């Protein structure tokens, strides 16, 4: 017997933001001025996915998953400087078009060796891409003049593969979950970005759960986690509201974390729960500003 599920989603968002502020320099209060800032953007997101689940043999379960997501964003920012009694004059303008796509395929195989032993094998492949185009113009001599923003017109693409083997044992009041994963990825950029790069990570993990009583649960976990990169951090964009340009970083690497955690949980009655958790993370290639 096989089970097939299909789902889809279409989302359209549109926003219009306007702000007028009075700026009064502390060194020269008489030179105060009004500043109008406006941002308009629209976003279209389309997602379609499905999965097929079947039993190829006794004690075996297979599941095939596919997902595709596309997101298109058009964003325009304008700044108008108003100094009385002069008429309004457009000072800065940025127009940004972004297109982002993600396609994922995943195969899961589970073998129930015994009633207390489960073995799993997962394979996943993903292709992600982002295309960004930015036009920034600044008023000079009454005209808008284009300004070059390094890293703004760029395409980033990632091909990623992940293989994972899992083993779960139920031994009395203990449950032991062990896993070994291997992840390979290749990131390429165009438009003045960094050269193509390849990454390979091993991702072992071990989780031990002890339930000596019905209302007591103790848990220990040690494992390595690899974060996924946000392509928006690779590209540059103009931020008028902060009076800044957010520079992209084409040399980003995935954040890697060794995480250790011990927790103990106690339940009281139907609603009461007390939980104590102690953890420590060893983090490298931190993704932060």
C-alpha cells in the first residue's frame, strides 16, 4: 500500500511604508528640515511539495519527499529632503529586485529490525539560488546619479547533499539514539563575488533518554550541528532608514556547533512540569553582525 500527499501554497504580500521626521541639528538648530522616507515592496511566493510513502518489504518503510519554493521581491525606497521654502527635491532612490529559489529532494528508509530496534537511512539533495539586482541613485546637482554598490548585483548558488545513518535502541527504561551524518556543499557566486568553494562536514550525534518512572525523564545529548547559510547575507543593499549600506559578505562559511546538553524533567499532577537544563556550545565561524 502506498500513500501520496501533495500540497501547494501561493502568497502575495504588498506593503507601503511612509515616515516624515523633523531633523534639528544640535550644532545649528536654525537649519532644521523635514525628511520624507518611503518604502514600497511586493513579494510573491510559490511553494509546491509532496511525498510518497510505501512499504517495499516487510519491516521496511520508504518515504520520498520533494519540495520547490520560489520567492520574488520587488523593493523601492525613496528619500525626499524638504527644506522650506524650497520645493521638495528627490535626494536618494534605490530599486531592488530579488529572486530566490529552493529545490529539495529527500529519501528516507526505515528498517524495524526488532520491536525495540530501528535503523534509518536518509539522503537529501538541495539546490538553492538567489539573484539580486540593485540600482542606487543619489541626487547631485539636481539630478539622480547612479552609485556603484559592491556586491549588490550578484548571483549565489549552492548545491548541497546530506547522508545520514540513524540507529535507535529501546533498552528497558533507556532509549539510545545515535546518528552519523555527512554533508557536502558547493557554493558559487557571480558578479564580483568570491570564487567557488566546497565544504564537507561530519555530523555525529548521540542522545540518551532515561525514563526510570512514568513522570520522570532524563536526557543527555552530544552532537555537531551545521547551520544553513542565508543568501541574503551574501549581497549588499541600501538601508535609508538607518542611513547606511548593508554590505554583503561573500566569504561566509556555515556556522558549526558542538552542542552538549543534560536535562531532567519532573511532572506533577496533570499540569505541573519542572525542567532543569544545563548546556554548553562550542561555536566556530559564528554567523552574526
